C-alpha cells in the first residue's frame, strides 16, 4: 500500500476509461497525448503506462479508453494492475451524450475490478464549447440514469474540454484526485483487490448470460421496412461484415439470410429478413418466407424479434405485429439505428423518443424494451453485449434461476481452503429466488445439471430453497433449522476450533505454497517478459529493417517511376520527332513527286516538240524533195504543155483560119450574121480561148493535188485534185485572157 503525506503529492497512477468519442487525442492533450489504442486490431498486445507531468505531479497514465469493447484483455489488465497500485479511475463522459456504451463502461469496470473500485472513480465530463459546462446540472436533472451513475461514483466529477489542453482545468482535476486519495485514507486499488474480484467473477464479461446447456443459443430476428438498416444491424451484432448492406434505394435483401456467431462468448443466430412495404416484393411472399424460414425454426429455444426502425412507421409496425401475433410480442424489442445521427446532433435517445409522441407511445407499448445501434462503428463493439444483457435481464429472467457458474462451482474448494477439508460435512446449500421456479422442482433442476448435482452430492445431498418474496414464511426457516440439526447429529457435533486450527494450518501451508508458486510465476513471467522484450526488440529491429527496405523500395519505385516518366517523355518527344520527320518526308516526297511529274511532263512536252520539229523538218525535207521533184515534173510538164500548146496553137490557128474562112463565107452569105460577128467578135474569141485552155489548167491542178495527197493521204489527194483543178482552170482562163 502506498502512503503519501497530505502536503506531498509527487506521484500518481491513474486509469482512464470510457469511450474515445468523449476525448480528442493529439500532441496538445496534456493528459492522454496523441496515441490512441486501435480497438479494431485483431489483438491488443500490451497496455503500457505513459509517464506525464501534470501540475508539477508525476503521473503514470494507464489508457483503457474503449477497452470495455475489446475481448481477451483480462490477462493484460491483470498484469498492469499487479505491477501498479491505482490511485484513481477517471471515467470520461461526453456532456449531454450519455450512451448505452457509457453505461456499459462503468459496469465493465465493476465487473473486472469489483464493486469496491467505485470508491476510486471520478467522472470527467468533457465538452467542446464552454457554454456546455453550464448545462451539467440541467443534464443531471433531466437524465435520472446519469444521476444514478454520478451517485454510484460518490457524486465526484470534473469538467474539462475534449482536447484536455487547459492547464487550469488539469490543475483543478489533480487537486480533486488528491482530495479523493486523502478521502480514501491514502489507499490504492491493488492487485490483490483485482484478483479477489476476478475470483468472484471468473466468467467476467459473460456473468449476465445464463448457462442453459451446451446446445443453447439465442435466435435474433431482424424485422422492419426497407432501407432501415437491418443488414447493418446484423453486422453490428456479429461484429463483422456478413450481410450485404448499402445506401442505395434498391432492395438488397430478397431472401432470409441466416448467419451464426457469438456475442461475448454466447452463441447467437441472426436472421436478416426482406423489408416490408418494398415495391418490388409482394408482402404475402415476405410473410410466407418469414413463417417458413424463421418462425418455424424458432419454435424451440430462445428467440427475440428486433423491430428495426429509423423513425416511427406505424403501417410497417402493424403489419409485423399482425404477422407475429400476441404470443411473440412479449419477445419483441425496438432497435433504433440512428445512433450516429443522434451523436452528431447531440441528442440522447430518450430526448428523441420524447420529442415524437408516436414513438413515445410505441416504446411504452413495448414496455420500454428498446436499444440503439450506431452501425457506422466497425468491428466488435460493446453495443451487442449491452443489448444481450438487456434481453437476458428482462426477457429471460426466469431462465437465470438455475444458472450455476464456474465461480459458484469453485466455492466448496474456497471454503475447504479457509476452514479445512472437514468443513464440507457441515455445509448446506441454500438456493434463493425459489419463487422463480414457476412449477419446476429443484430436484429436476439438480438432475439436469451435472455440475450442480456434483456440488449437492459433496454436501451430502443437503439443500434448502428459499423464496425471497415470502420473507415472513417461517416454514422454510424451520425446515432449514431441522436440516441443520440433522446434519449436526450425523457429524456427531458442531464444527470445532480444532478443525479451524487444522484449517488455519492448512491454509498457511497453502498460502506458502501459493506464494512459492506466485514467486515462480513472477519469475517465469519476468523471464517471459524478458523473452518478449527481446522478441519485441528483435521484432522492432526487423520492423525497422523492413521499414528501411520498404522506404528503399519506395525510393527505388519512385525513381523507377521518374525514370519511366522521363522515358515516356523522351519516347513521346521521339515519336513527335518521328511524326514530324514522317510528315516532312511525306511532304518532300510529294514535292519530289510533283517535280518529277513536272519534269516528266516537260520532257514529254519537249519530246513531243522535238518529234514535231523532227516531223516538221522531215516534212519540209520531204516537201522540198517533192517540190523539187514536182518542179522537175512541172518543168517537164510545162515543156510538154508548151509543146502541146504550140501544137494546139497551130491546130487552133488552123481551126481559126478554117473558122474564119467559114465565118467569112457565112458572112458573105448572111449579112445579119456578119453584123453579129462584128459586134461580138472579141467575146467569141475569148470564149474559145478559155474553153481551149481550161483543160490545160485542170491537168495542172490535178498534178498539184496529187503532190498534197502524197503528203496528207487519200483525203488530202481528193482535196488537192479539186483545188488544183479549180486553180488550173482559173490560171488557164487568165492566161487565155491575157493572151487575147
């Protein structure tokens, strides 16, 4: 035990517990700092006190925030408590937001540390705005449960901001803790107190759950309208994602989904049903589905119906009540799924219900059987545990009568250690709450429970049943006294002092043995801790190596990404350059092609011109040769024509002479003819000349046409002959005229 003078207050060990929503972690937090335990991890490996200096006091802060929602932490708590004497337990609560989880936090503390722990508890109300501090008295008046919590803690409380960074508030808190320590006569909560409480509650965390046989399990049926959070509530109950849930307006659950699990070690089976009033499913089909797959399966065993609602929906509630019937309504609970919204709006569930008259009436109809879930909290939490405690406390109270816990089974051994082995001969088992048997006999209960039957046999079959309701019933007292007298006679006397001395000696020897075992255990624990520390250091070294390798890998990855980015950039530039070169090459090729085509056209044109020139030269040469030949022919022809003309001239002359002679003869014979002849003699001679020379002209023209025909072909020959004849005739006529 630690004793500290009133004037000196140098060192403290404080346990802080409650919900993380009531505090804000961070480097500014004087009390808790910035480290928060991860309750969603698979396993909490250790609870390490943090040394802090607050208001000139050295404080060892043991952070147990949210620990009441964790599993398998008893050994860690036992270890930390056996190593530290606790001066005070600080229960953090958010002002105006008392939740079921908060209530469960204090009950968890009592269950783990025993009822005596309440004398060391101080409630620390946290706030976000300073004006909230003024409402604490009103909150106590409005919330009787909060008032009961405060009364349990001796009315001790303090207020501070959520960040816990106000030096003045922390100083006042330390003063109140010092006052509490002195009020407790400078006593601390020790490991011995914890071990005693643990012995009394060996089934800590599940003591509210009755033992009903190995095959007992609780059936939880989720009923309600569409999109009210039934599937999410099922996930919260089982502490894991097993039912499909989303926020869309489309119906997710179209059949009854059944998943089994445990809540605080007790087997449960959760039924997720389709929503009522869904437009894409007929209600008759939903009702038939629930009848066949739920109600038929739940006829035997423990069964509870959870009516899941967000807000009052009278139509859906009436349909569910009609489906269940009067027999099942007593086992129906209302489950609200707006816990997160209520916390955000700073409204308690009681205030929410009281503000809605229809909801208030509904809750009263179900005899205040309701619970609130915050489905946004992931993983296993205390919400499901708190609900089961409510259910077993109210709906299955009669089943608790015949429970027989492991702790109760150990009572004979504890008594033997305290009073000796002979004490069991002087023991009678007294069963209380006999009024809850309701027609069942104690003999039947003993027969059904092998462990209880073994205990009764150890006590020689002696037991008595008392009814707590009938306190004035002397008959049951007289029966107990008679059984005691019979037991004394059978044992040949009372339990003597010699037996007590033997028991004391045995207990001392047992205590020495226990101390030796405890020392051995501590030594083993020390060695284990040293091994764990070595393993932790090795793990830390490996973790650092892995972290260094991870950082190196990240650096290499980043470098590779940069290089890849640069490579892609260079590749992009290269591709752009290639594309540019391709376009330039294409343009150059097109230009070269155009130039080549132009050159080809020019060359073709030149060749055509050259061909034409050559043809022209050839034609000219040919024409020259033809003309030369023609000239020669013409000369010859001219000569022949001249000779022919001279010959014809002579003939014509002779003819003219003859003609003249004929004309003279006619003229002499016909005076009129002579007159006509004299008048037209020139024309007469000219016509005769032309007719005589036309033949010669036509011959000349034909020759010319033949020359052209040899050059231009048959068509040119025809044209040449026609033109040459006309020219020749004209030439002959002109020549004849001039001759005349």
